[in-house]
């Protein structure tokens, strides 16, 4: 429940330009209400929509309440889940390639082993989500993944960085605060200005990634691969790093405050 409350707080503060209207729309929102915890469709009905979609692709579930449903293993390639409710849903091993999950609520969702190649997760609320072994290659991720599990997840070439050109909605970036990214593949990913505070990145592949001005204070970077990574301005205050990786982190800030092991 704390994760859900935290996600609501983020939704109301991360985007100053629309905060006033968002607060009006969400004022008094009860995250334990049926709107946030129940489903208006059954799995059979969801499958029927998938079958009726043109070419079996691009099914529309925008705004639908699908919380708590077992949707594991289904093919949602190209589907639209804009502003849908997927809290506590089971989407393990589902295919969500090129799917749109922008502004969806997916708190504690199970996406273990799911494929989200080139998916869009813009302002998606995913605190506590489980994405161990998931494939987010090339995905656009500005989601709140606070406390999420992404052990062994693939995020090669994923764009998790702040939108430097268009900030009409405020600073939109990926939030991996306290997330478990152990052994995750983030090679060549854009993590510029991403929130990595207290994240577990031990054994992660960050080769060629952009970590420019990201906040990794308190994070665990022991055993991480950093070859060719852009670490200029990376905040390592109280982070845990390998002594051998110090030269590769020379352009980071607060390296002197990191724990070198």
C-alpha cells in the first residue's frame, strides 16, 4: 500500500505543468477502491478483443480496468493500454512489443519474463513491479519503477533518460529508486538524469550507456561493467563501487564520498 501511495504522490509532483489539473482529477482518489483494484473484463473477454483486433495487433484497452487479472502469456503486441488500470495484474511472459502503456497504473504488476521490446512507458506508475528477465530492449521508459525487481532484465538501447527538449510536463525520466537491477543489461541505454538512488546495479552491464547527471547516490555498482559509459556528472554520493572501476568513474561527482571496495 505504501508503494501505491508513493506512486500517487509522484503522479502529482513529477509534472509541474499539469499538476494543478492532475490534483483536481485525482483529489480524493482511493487506491484501494474498485476503480483501482478490480477488473471490468474477464480473461476470456480480453482474449476476444485480441482476436478481433485487425491482424491480431493493436488491440485497444485504453482506460480499461484490468487490475488483478491473470493475463499471463497473452500476445498484446502493439496494444494500447493508455491510462489503463493494471494494478496487481499477472502479465508474466506476455508479449507487449510496441505496446503503449503511457500513464497506465501498473502497481505491483507481474511482468516476469515479459517482452516489451520498443514499448512506450511514459509516466507509467509501476512501483513494486516485477520484471525479472523481462525484455525492454529499445523501450521508452519514463516510468516510476520505485522498488521494482528487474533482475536480469534486458534494457539494451532503452531510452530511460530525461526528455531534454520537451519538458512541458516537467522533468520526465525513469525512476529506479531502490529497484533491483542486478545483472540487468543496460548496455547503450540512455539513463541521463535518471533516478538510480539506492538501486542495486551489481553485475549490471552499463557498457556504452549514458549515465550523464544521473543520481546513483547510495546505489550498489559493484561488479558493474562501465566500459565506454558516459558518467559525467553521475552522482555517486554514498554509492558502493569497485576500486578497479574508479578510473572509469573519474568524471562522476562525489566519487570521494563513495565506498570503494
